[in-house]
C-alpha cells in the first residue's frame, strides 16, 4: 500500500462546526494529512484558537464566522474561501446541535433548530461548495451522521430524524454527482467525548449505559476520527460513495 493515496497535500478543506469538539479534531486530522483548512463556525475566539493550532501543524488556515442557518452568510463566505485558497476539494458538513426531550414535550422551535442546523445546513453548504467541485471534476463531501441515524433512543426525536436524514441525503448527493468526480460519504460516530454530550458525560447513569451498550466498552475520543476522515477525504476512497461508515466501538452491530 502506497502512503501517497492518503496524501492531502495541495487539497483545501472546509470544515463546519470547526470551533470545538469533533470539528476541531477533523480540522487537525486534515491538516496533519497535508490539507489547508477553512474553519467555519460562529464563535470567533474558539475558531482563532483552532486556526493557530492548524497553523502550528504547518498548514494554512482561515477562520470564518458562519452560521449554517444563514444562506447568505454561507454563500458569501464560500466565495471568499475560494478567492483566498483558489478552490475547495473537501467539504466536511459537521456543525450540529441536539435538544434532548420526550416527543410530546418537543416544541416547534426546538424541532426547527435541530433539523435546520443538522440537515438543511448541510444542504446549503453543499449547494454553495459543490458547483466549484463539479467544474473541476473532483471533490469529497463528508457528512457527519451518527449511530442515531440508524438506531433510536428515547428523547432524541429531532436529532435521530436529522441524522437519518443525513444518511439519506448522502445517498442522493452521491447519486447525483457519481459520474462527475465527487464522492459523498457520511461518518456515523457513537458517543465521543465533546461539549455536545457534556451533560451525558457528567451523568453517571447515562455515562454507564453508553459504556455498557458499547461492545468495546468505552466512549470514543475525538482524535480517533482522524484515520476515517483522512481516508474519506483522500484518493484512498475514490470508489466509495453514498456510504455511512460507523465508528462506534461496535454499537450498531447488535
Ligand atoms: N460527540 C458525539 O458524541 C457525536 C456523536 C455522533 C455524531 N456527532 C455529530 O458530530 C458533529 C459535531 O458534534 P460535536 O460533538 O463536536 O459537537 P459540539 O462539541 O457541540 O460542536 C458543535 C459544533 O457545531 C457548531 N455549530 C452549531 N450550530 C451551528 C450553526 N448554526 N452554525 C455554525 N456552526 C454551528 C459549533 O460551533 P459554534 O458554537 O462556534 O457555532 C461547534 O463547532 C455534529 O454533527 C454531531 O451531531 C457527535
């Protein structure tokens, strides 16, 4: 196996939700693989810290304050990223939120927030980025799904619906661009230790349930996404499209 097929040198990636958690780890992984990275999220201070850490890996980074609920901001910032870097090769749709509540207590506003951030935001980002990829005949889109895209858990009605939607969106995007050099795949993580799940981490009963439910008996660490992200972003995965690859310590196999 030649290591060059994993090489991301000269590639430019956009990562949404790059200010913390898995997005930050993804930005670091892509930079370690050789890519320059445009970091999108809302928190300027946290983005600047991630930018500095990517630069310390010897790669170029730009931090952009972008709300994925705001189509105009997306379109303007993607244009600015293309101007700054010349092109975009890799889009990682990662920004996400969750509201955990029983079905009967969910408000319309909470539903809209989760579905619009986790699903519509991915659509709007792809609509802004992929035309440039199509014109060059090359691109990798990686959508962040979840084990909750395929299994259910109580109090996850909007989140699980959004992640199931991400898996289906991934298939449709993959089909539409399959003959035009773009591969679209999704990553389906189990529980990883990030701010999104801080509440669960601090609840011994919920933490223990997740450990017990996982064949490998533990949570994931953000750095453990690196290999899969580099694989899906690189030429190593050129004949794979429309798939969701679960990184879950075995959760979804039983
Ligand atoms: N951690 C897990 O256990 C786990 C498991 C399965 C799937 N995932 C998925 O992985 C992704 C990242 O999760 P995480 O655990 O890293 O979450 P996190 O630590 O809460 O980070 C979420 C990221 O999304 C950004 N974000 C949220 N709303 C946004 C918006 N409207 N516009 C732009 N950026 C926005 C946040 O940045 P700002 O606040 O700065 O905007 C932040 O960078 C999500 O899609 C999540 O569903 C996570």
